[in-house]
C-alpha cells in the first residue's frame, strides 16, 4: 500500500466526524468565520478586505459542502456545478 493509500485510510473516519460536526455546528462555525474576518479586517485597517472576504466565502462554502454530505462514505452531497449536457 502506498503512502497516499495509508493516509486516505486513516483520514476516512475523521472525514465522517468532521462532516457530522459541520452539520451540527455549521451556524456557529459561520459566525466564527465572520467574527475572525471582521477582526482581521479591522487590524489591517481594510487593506486586505477583498482577500479576507474571498477567503471567508471559500471557507464558508467548504463548511457547507461538508455539512451537505448525507452519508460521508458515499461521496454524496451537492454535485459540482458545471455545464448541463444537451437533452437528446
């Protein structure tokens, strides 16, 4: 078994736990991200507002993706957005 296979095997159970925590505490996590972003923005006097806003949005999206997974082992959740194939 390769290094990546070992790593995936060990992280599998942790992924399920993280998903469950994201489902239970998603609102608190989002509030914490907002609070941290506000504090950092104030400390940098707005110099990095765009980057902070972008990073916060990406972090919130990641939390949402984790929380949306119904069965952590199934690879379920929201499918990635992309072009819709033509009907035919």
